[in-house]
């Protein structure tokens, strides 16, 4: 789940909804995305982690 979510962010997802939509295209590789799991994962990220993700995406 984490890898497919990270791949969706790299592909340009800017929200959990966009990440889920991009993950839907990768079902054969990673399995079906779960709304609740994605939301719990994002909710569990702290501010430093979100800042690092934003920094990497900016590059």
C-alpha cells in the first residue's frame, strides 16, 4: 500500500482522492486501493514527513 501510494505521489497526486485514482490504474501490480487505508496512512503522517514529501515533489 505504501509503495503504491508513494508511486501515485510521484505521478502527481495532490490529494488522497487523486492518489486513489492513480492507484486504481496499478491494481494488477499492487492490488485494489483501499479508501480507509489511504486516509489512515495520510492521517498518520506527521508534519516533518509531509514537508519532506512536499520538498521532493517540488524538485
